[in-house]
């Protein structure tokens, strides 16, 4: 379920989650100081009044952001550009308008690592000591961008084949927000989950989150992802469906190319 345009894909933090007190979004400066771009996609490391859609500013959603620490700006941009280089320019230009990076973002009174809107990705980075490693931040981007692509090209994914890879009678529990509230939000790879066709606990919350975790694995899951896929038939089945989806967006997205990202 999507709440008033708020993407259901909400990347959870690798640390304990808590609501944070954030001041009202400041008035944007006359000229943005912390903006970069890749293939025409702005990477904005500032908090401004226009970063969130208007419908996210309701009392219920209450979208808030805290400014990125100046010491994390260059690092955030470098990691994001590395993630963007894995996509053809056409895919980015057609589907992604802006990327915002803040120190913290929150919705519904809960703190999240990232989310997405119709054509924007929102990410947070509170430093390595808080768990925001290069790997974590890059995976966060792929996770959120995959939601935008899934919404834009729903007919390109074989949902029947995907569902057939789930255990008999399985039903997703709800969505990412509910999983966070229920503390059923671990993104750690688990062998017990793999045997059931999921990468992690969080993947069981919704079809979208399940797809997100496979997508981020394809782009940045490394050897651990491919080891799990190669050992578990249900995961392999979902991965093939995801690869077929991406290959319809651009022919360069092949299994061999995705595997090369792990080298």
C-alpha cells in the first residue's frame, strides 16, 4: 500500500531506529552550495523546502529532514555517482529527476535510511560510525531506484513467475512501514530466509520490498548475494525474473554484467 504518493520502499537503518527531532526545513539559499550531478541527474546534499512533495507534509506523514554533515558531502556524492554509473544514461534520464541526501529523514514519526517518490530518491547518511558504510549507501540507492522503475514499468515484470517462487500459501505481511513498526525489518542476509526464497526478513514485508532486495543484490550484493542465489533455487528463480525485467529496460542488463559488479 502506498500512502499518498510516499513510496512504500523505505530503506531501514542498520542501527536501532528511533524518531528524531528535526527543525522545520530551512528556507533554501539563493544558490545551492552542495549540488553535483551525473548524466544530468542532480545530487543535492542540502535540505530545502521543496525537497519533499507537498502531500508528504501532512500531520500523518510529517516528512522531516536534518542537514547532511559537511564532512559527509563529498563522500556522499562520490558513492552516489558510483552507483549511478551502473545504469545507462537513458534509464536515468527517463526515470530519475533528483537525488536528495540528508543526515536523517523521517516519516510517520519513524526514522528511515531512504525512500522514493515518483521521480526522486531520498537517502540519509549519518557517517560510517553510525553504520553508513559505502556499501550500505550504494545498496540504499539501488533499493529505492528499483521501486521507481517497478512503478514505471509494471508490465515488464513477470509477477506470476515471481509469486510461484514463494512458499505455498505465503502472503506478504504488509509494507515497509509496518515492518519497521513491528521490528520485522532486518536486512541482514539469513540462511533460513534463503531456503524460503527471501534474502532477508525485510523482504517478506511486501512484494515491492522483496523485489527491492533482489534488485540491490544484483547491483551491489557482492559475493554473498550470488552465493545465496546459486545455492537456493527459489532465490535463483526470483533473480532471473528480476534480470529479465531489467533487460527489457536496457539490453545491456544481462546476468553476466550483473555478476561483474561483484568482482
